[in-house]
C-alpha cells in the first residue's frame, strides 16, 4: 500500500510540474502580461504611473491592478490614481486572487512580508524595487540610513522576492547613484523613485530574460535599516559630531525636525547648515549662541564644531527666526549656561 501511495504522489508531482512548465511556456510565448502592483507611498505611486504608461501605450501589459495596505477610510494618492485609471483595488491582507490570475507581482515601498501562499500565485514570481545597493541597508528605511550615515554613493536594487523574509532575494539589476552631501530625504527619495521606475519598466520589457539572469546577493557588506520613530530626532550633542547632526537633519527632513532641550524647554531646530571653516571652540558641548555673520543660532557638537540653524520653535509656540530667539530667550543669559541637552 505504501508503494502505491508513494508512486501516486510522484505521479501527481510530475503532473503538477508539467502543468506549471506548460503554463510558463505559454506566458513566455505570448507578448503581454497581467500585473498586480503592491505599493503605498510616493515611491509606489511614481512607479505605478510609469508602469501604467506602458499599459496604455504598448501591448506589453494587458491588465494592471493595485494592492494597497491603507486601513483608513480616506483614499491615499496611489488608490486615487488606480481608481481614476480603472484599476481593480485589492486591500491587504485579504487578497482574493487565483493562482495564475496575474503573471507577475511588482512591489514598491509596500512594507509587508510576502508569505509563500501569496508568492505561489504568481507564475513568474514577484519583483521588488528597493532603494539601496543591497545587501547594504536591508530593511524599512534604506534612504534614511543612506543619508544618516553620510554615504556618498547609494542606489536602487531590483530583486526577486523570497517568501517570509525581507530583502534577501536575487538581484535582477542595480544602479549606483552619487549622493550629494547636501541632498535631503524628499529629493533623494524622488530621485531613487524615478530610477526605480525606469528599472522596473526595463525589467518588464525584457521578461523572462531579466528574471533568469538574476544573481544571489553577496554575503559581505550586509547592513540593516530598521524602522525609525520620532525618537530618532533627538540630538545627542555629547555623542554626535556637527557633520553627524547635519546628516541626521538631512535624513529625516520632512518627517521630523531635530529636537533638543534648552532651559527645560523642548526646542525644534529648523533650516540647518554647516559653515565651511575650521572654527573650534573650547566651550562646553551643547553650548548655544547667536552668530551675527550668518544670522543663525549655532550649537556646539562633540567634535567641538558648530552646527547652525536659521529658525527654532519652542514646543507649544510658533517657529521664530534665530535673531528673534536670541533677543527673546538668550540675549541676557550668560553664555556659560546656554546649554542644550538631549531630550
């Protein structure tokens, strides 16, 4: 009896493999694909728009639909776009799709782990746009970590999705991008988004060869970009150089302002910049003072160099200029007691 069951199991597996092979062969022979797009934020929207241009102007994509993880009653930008352009919208994690209903899944800034039962529904697998040069900065916040660590080169990776694990799939393609030491999060996000969209389009236009040529990631140079929260904005003057504070400012620009404590008040710091000189100070780290030449408030960092801010806001009050902060809060206070500390 056991031999009969074993032989039956082998026959069934061979039959399923043959059916899958025949199905994949049919996909490779035809000139179009059915695509399911997984995305959420501005990076996702930009890529979806580029893929949709292909759907509208070429015969490469016959069907394009969207999966979103938005739990709000209010539609986000990517949902509004999909609705306006007659795409079916599916809400994660309740995907009611059949195996083979879509040929390939595309994932851009989605942020949810793909399980094996979802991946198997796509005969050609799933492709992810990741805004880093993998294996550097695997994780939820690669662009933030690229800026925060002062990387002079970043980039975008296109990779195959592996089930039940983030950012370890085979690399389909990568593009290296120089990172300016003054560029901030919104600009770099947009730049990487544009590059990722073009890479995704190129991948689709060269299916299935682009998937077949994918290469495993290196085991060297692996770093992680874990999810951040508001606490990252707290400046640790005793631990951070002026450059490190400025890089943090660039990395979270548009998300959170830098934050410190001054005279038992929480202060938000805006419009940061560094002055290109070799000015050092022997004053205590965290010293806050007004700089007349730059019309800014400057604060002394671990390396005894200053970082400057054009405006500030004490929590609960409105944002004011550096000169107004000086006149209102520190003009009549001795420099020796003008100290900022971590929150």
